[in-house]
C-alpha cells in the first residue's frame, strides 16, 4: 500500500511536512492505545510559522521531531502520557490543553516539563 502522508502533521501556514516518520508512527500507536482520534495541534513547523507561534529558535518542531497533541480532559491526558511513556518517549512537555512529545536526541533525555 502506498504511503499516504497524514496531513495533521503538516505546517499549517505552508503545507510543508518534514515530520519524522518514526514519530508519526509512534503517534499512531498512541492513538490506538488512547482509543480515539487525536488532534495534532502542532507537528512540523517551518521557520516562519515557528516564529509566529512563539516557538523557541531550537524547537524540535523545526526538524520534524516533535508533536503537540491536544488534550481537553484529564483522562485523555493520562492516556496520552501513559501510552507515550510505554512507547519509549522520554521528552514530554505538558501544557494546559496539549502534550508535547519529541524524539530529539540532541536534547536532554528523561525529562517532563510544563509550560
Ligand atoms: Zn509553514
Ligand atoms: Zn511542541
């Protein structure tokens, strides 16, 4: 079967999508485990879009190594973080209404931060 890009990960301003395929697959696994379709609030970001949303200059989103998953309730937050940790994610950012996950090996391992 031909690989179909998942548009949820593309940059919303220009449609570019350099999301890392490994990350994409991991998110699909989280989705399976969460038992529902997830909202990706940010995937790949081009430089321009990253500046617009106030992302850091070294944001892993710029390299397609990070995703933000929208979470609107505590149980979904638990499911997403729980599944992410079981799948081996060890860089997790927790926002009020999203969870950031990245696979950026150039940054600290085994950290959870808040926004
Ligand atoms: Zn863009
Ligand atoms: Zn993020």
